[in-house]
C-alpha cells in the first residue's frame, strides 16, 4: 500500500496561484491546473478527494493525479 501525500501550500504559493487565475492572461489549461492545486491544498482545512477535486475543477481524474505528481516533483514551476 502506498502512502498518501497531501499538498500544503504556503501563503506565497496560494497568492501566486490565485493571481494567476484572476489575471485571465494564461491558457485555460494553466488556469485549470492552478485551480486543481488550490483545491488539493489542505493547509486551509479542506480535505477533498481526488474525485471531488476533478468534479469541482471540471477536469479528469487523470489530470488531477498528474498535476499532484508534478507538484511534488517540480513545485509550482
């Protein structure tokens, strides 16, 4: 059985992602990925499942898994 890893964004990361979404300058794909990261964030007390995040962000379950994996590999870059 694999250990679950959860995302805990700090204030600067949250602010960066929120500004990215609000600016409207980026592609829909980038904005969707930012939304996924914000929805996965557990530092604000929410504990959504991957399926709940996928439904809320209107993306596939595979996208949520890939975004989470890439965050742990590369951070926000």
